[in-house]
C-alpha cells in the first residue's frame, strides 16, 4: 500500500521505516525543513538503535521518500498517519493544535478520500475532533470525506524498531468496516511475519487503551518506588521484593525496577493528560495523582541522600553519571537527571556530568557544568557520585577502581547500578534505592 506519515520524529520515522520494511511505499512529511534535508541526505538526526540501517534499506529499495509538501505527500496514498507532537501545556493537558493543524492540511490537500490515522498519543475523543476538523475543512474547500482511525503505538525509545516490527499487540480503533478493512490490509504483512494479537475496536476504546497502558506502567514504577522507601526505612531489600513479586505471573517483573522515577516524552505527559481528560469527563483519577507525586519524590531522593552523606554540598565536586532519561537513547526530555543537576546547582555544587551519548543535548542548558568526555574524568577527585542513568559502562566499574578515583568514598546510586553490598565491603558509604540506609 502507499501511505503518508505526517511528522517524522521519533514515532513517525520508526513507523515509516517499519512500514517500508513490510513492503509499503511511504512518504514522510515534516514541516521542519532541516530534518527533511537531513533525512534526504541519508542521515537520521538522532540516536535510535537500528533505525539508521532500516531507513537506509527502505530508501535504497525506493520505499521511503521525504517531502515538506502536503499535496506531494498525499498524492495517491491510501492512509495518512498523524505522528506530530502533543506537548504538555501548563495545566497538564496536551497541546493538540499540531494534530488539528495537520488534519486541516490533509483535508485541504487530499484529492481523494483517505483513512486518517491518529498515531500521536491523544486523549480519548480526539478522534471526534479530528473528524470534525476534516469535515469542516472539506466542506469549506469542497474536498473529500475522510475516515478517522486510532492506531496507538507502544514502542519504547531504544528498542523502537524491535517493538514496532515485533509488537506484543496491534490496536486499531475504527468506526467503519471499510476503515477496519484498510488497516487490516496494512498490517497483514506484519501479522503474517509475526503472529501477535490484532485488537480491533472503536476509535474511543483504542485511544483509551494507549493512555491506560502508559498510566498503568507508570503506576507500576511508582508503586515499586514507594515500596523502596519502605524498604529503606525497614532495612529490607527492594530488588528481592521485586524479583519475588515478579515470579507471580499475574504481576510480572517488568517495570518493577525502583530508581530515580520515570521520565521521557511519554509517561510524565501521559499520566498528566489522563488525569486531565478523566477530570474533564467527570472522574477524579486520584490514583494517578499519587503516581505522579511518588515520581516527583523519587527524583528528589538523590539530593536528600547526598545532604545526609556530605552535609553541605556547596562547593563540593559531584560526579553525575547519565543524563538520558534511560539507557539506549540520547533523549533528555523530562529526564529525572535534569532535576537532579538543577537541584545540585541550586545548592552550589560543582557538577561533572558524563553520559555516553546525550551530553550534546544539555550543553546549552548548563554553562556552569563540566561536561566530561570519559566517565573516569567525571569521577576523578569527586567528593561523591550520583548515578542517574543505568548505562552498562557504569556497571562495569569495579568498587576498587571507584575507590581509586573518588576523593571521598561516597555513592548515591539512584539507579542501583552497583551492588550496595560490594561497595560497602570496599569501604564506601552508600545510598542505594530500596536498601538499608548506611
Ligand atoms: C513508554 C512505553 O514503555 C511504551 O510502551 C510507549 O509506547 C511509549 O512510552 C510511548 O508512549 O511512546 P519510553 O518512554 O520509551 O516508552 O520508555 P520506557 O522504557 O517505558 O521507560 C520510561 C521511564 O520509566 C524511563 O525513565 C525509565 O528509566 C523508567 N523506568 C522503567 C523505571 O524507572 N523503572 C522500570 O522498571 C522501568
């Protein structure tokens, strides 16, 4: 089939590359000319494992092209995916103006009826608004009547290609047999290659599945972070608690890693958005407000620990390891490390920051921070270290080497990168998440 992907950011480009890998002809559109220029020149302008290779393959086979022009993008396509951002506004609700603007442009430029797919994460009932916008624009300009589908993505940054090529499920919400038929045909190559559940629903249900899934995963993380606080107070070990809980197949071990809390462009925004749309519909989702509160508490934990272990932190040299919101990505959006570094700077600490891939994304934010190209450079002579992202290269540092590098034997391990026991044996004073405070 031939399709357009409007917005070739993290979600859009992965969608385009994976659809091309399944034999569809894809035109990626973005209004950001520098992004389109870079993609046309063959360079993916951010880091995502395997994406560059898949994009190269699609382009070489003639299955992916890029444009900034709507008429060109929509020419002869069956399906148009909306993959633009829905950033959070001050009141917690997502800004849907980009989605509306794309819907208007589609209606103005399409020369035949399309299936318009919302892939961007949006609150329930956004499909109705898209349909309304498409209809109003079509009436105003004598255009075609289009159908609206919700097809949420469940990809994680860092494993986006794997998650999209081999998903746990495909969810498609449509309100007509025709739209369901088109989407089923689109996904048939994937289903033939990778037999996963295909969940066909109405539009509103599909929209809700996305918010409910992300909010549930965020709540799982906050739950274990709350248990971690109790473990610290009681002298128990949260990792053993999580492992033993995880053996129960009804619970599962995934997303029970206690730590610095969730960040990224999805969970913080989606939890807020779900609270907001629930309230708008007349339901107070108090449980999610608590999920959010516990997450804020998790991000404040390292500085509390540092003050406990060092007393005053002003003028102390503090090594911060990791600024990406999780390993495997250079994305720093809503990264918990940002709050940690901001708080350290407010307290007058001298921060030496290391991250294997994400430093360029924060250089302008903190002129006073020392950006370290190597992890040992960050650690050498520091009074304490805080781990904020669990990159493998940090786990490989032995307690002995850490002892040689740091001025004081003080560790705040906010991602449980190291064995607390191993560090204690090597003479460190350690604050690890969810284990007895020493
Ligand atoms: C998340 C979801 O996992 C995807 O299914 C979804 O498609 C995506 O949002 C989205 O809506 O686009 P992502 O934000 O890439 O994916 O990252 P995750 O791997 O889910 O991690 C989110 C945050 O939770 C990270 O900061 C991570 O460090 C944290 N986390 C995760 C924990 O603190 N503990 C855990 O056990 C797991």
